[in-house]
């Protein structure tokens, strides 16, 4: 079983919230974009960006329990080619060739 803070379950079950995020991401993300999901939690916003056409999403998450949850969600949605869970706190992520995120992002969720 996966552990996550209880408030994550409330957020995941909030259909109006998730619909609003989906619509916003669909409006902002363009085909081929690189997206950063800072504080990714379950990774749902990364999945929405990937489905909206992002070339790749980097789900940045510092909490080990949530990292595991995000990986499981990505795997369950067969999105491993389009979403990478980066197991780091956002303030320690390095951007650039050979780093955690290889080039600048087009969108941040």
C-alpha cells in the first residue's frame, strides 16, 4: 500500500477542482512543451499535461511517500515515456543538459 497525507485524497476526489485544473492545463500546454510539476504529489497534474500534448513532464516531489505514489500513478496510466518523477525537493533541482531537467520548461503546474 502507498501512504500519502490524507488531504491528497480529498483533492483527488474533488471533481470540480480537477476539472478546472484540466481545463487550465489544456489551455496553457501546447504540443511538444516541457512541463515542470513542482510539488507533484500524486502526479495528476503531470498526467493532465502529458495528455494535453506535453512532450515531457517532470514531476518534482520531495516527499518519499508521494514520490512512490506518483510513480505508481504514472505506471498505472502507462505514461512512463512522458512523465518522469524527480525525487527531489524543488529547491535542489538542477536544470541543464545532464541535470534533473535537461532544458527550460515551457509551462509550470
